[in-house]
C-alpha cells in the first residue's frame, strides 16, 4: 500500500507540472505573430522541451528604382555653329582714320625709343596730318563763300559796321513787334506784399508799359498792396495762381484774351530779358511769324536746311552729289527783310 501511495503522489506531481507547462506554452504563443500550436494537434512530434520557435517572417517592401533618363547619343545633339568672327577692316595707311588711330602709337614709340628714325617718322606723320587739315580749310572756305546757303555772314554780318547796322535794324523791328503784341496781349503779374523781388520788378513792368503800351494785370497773392504803392489797382488772387502753377514770385505771364496764357518767368527779369522772352513766346504761340522773329534778333531770313526724318535714303547719303541735291530740295525759304 505504501508503494501505491508514493506512485499516486508522483503522478499527481507530473499532472501539475504538465498543466503549468501547457499554460506557459499557450502564453508564449499568444505573444508571437504565429498561431499557438497545441500539443494535441501535433502530438505525433512528441515532446520537444528545448525547441526554439522560428522568428516571425516580416514581408519586405520592394522599392522600384527610378528609371534613368535616356541619354542621347552625341551624334543626335545638334550644335548651333558659331558665326564667324568678322574682323573690322583696317583703314588704309595715311588716311585720316589711319592717322587718328596710329599717330599716338608712333608718338609713344618715339618717346620710348627716341632714335632718329622713330622721332622723324612721328613728325613726318604729324606734318602730313597738318597739311591735310590745311588743304581741307582752303577748300571749305571756297565752298562756303561760293554758296549763300552755307555762308554764315549772309545770315549775320561779321564786319563791325555791318553788325552795328544789323543791331539797329533788329532794335527797330523788335520795337515794332512788341508794340504790335501789346495791342493784343497783356502781362499778368502775380506778387506778394512782403516779396522784395516783387518790389524791384514792379518798376521794370512800369517801363514796359510806358515804352510799348502793355497792359499790366497785377494780382496779389496775400491780398495786400506793395509798399512802394505801384499797381495799387491790383486784384486779390482767387485761385488763378494755383491753376497756372505759380510757385515763386514775381510770376509773369503773357496773356492774350480770351484764353491764351503763356508763361514768361517766375523770378525777376531785366527789361531786355523780358522783351526777349515776350518776342519768343509770341513766336512760339503763332502771334509772330518766324521771319519777323529772325529780324528782331538781327538775323536775315535765309533758307533753313530742315530735312524730314527718313526723307533721304541710305543710298542717297552715300553719294555726295545726290546728298547735296536732296538737302537743297529740303530747304524752307523764309521771307527776306
């Protein structure tokens, strides 16, 4: 009986041990990705107490490498040919262009190596250039004096007695033109009572009024008269100065009723400068024709070379005679005084 009891205790111990082992196997299988394998489903393999379970298989992601760009063969690439380099043509020796380009080179050579030949070569070239210039001067004087369209003395004499006569005629014509302008236009005069320049400009305007008959229209920007008492019959500015862009005083405008107003200055003017600007403003406004204006400047009215842009072709410009004829044809004849 004692032997049977011992055997029973031994079997009970094995049963408990087997139960614990099965629980451990089930727990270990639950922690892995692979499903737990029961002893009863795989009992034919027997007991493998030290069997190492295989690692779970992880699927690797396949990365597709990018396709390389096709490389064109060298023969298929078209290379644009470079344009041939055009070297500028060298001017012919001893021409004016050649002398301008090379004379300094010969001078430097003579300075760096002052041999008899180098120094003489430079001075011979300089002499040639000076003789060319003298020959051109003589030809130019003859051409100019033989063509009244090119002779400047026709427009304005150089001799003293003739220049004095031209100035006298210009003064007479200017006086007449100014009186004619004064018959149709007046002077708009903007001033301030505290502007010292306005105080000295006012007497000059009085002289202009007395000499040529210009009507002066004084306008006070601050509504006060000038201390010297001139132009006491002024008007107070009502926004006219702002419309005309007056920024400084005295401001002078040539005014021809009903609506023509031409600026003369925003600053002090002498009587001579004032009359000169009045004549120019009248000419630019069409109140005085170009021929009359020229005579007031002591210049005779002569043909003017004013060719229109594009009126002469490139081929004509290459031919000296054709160019002269085309320019003569483009002259604008003015009235002779």
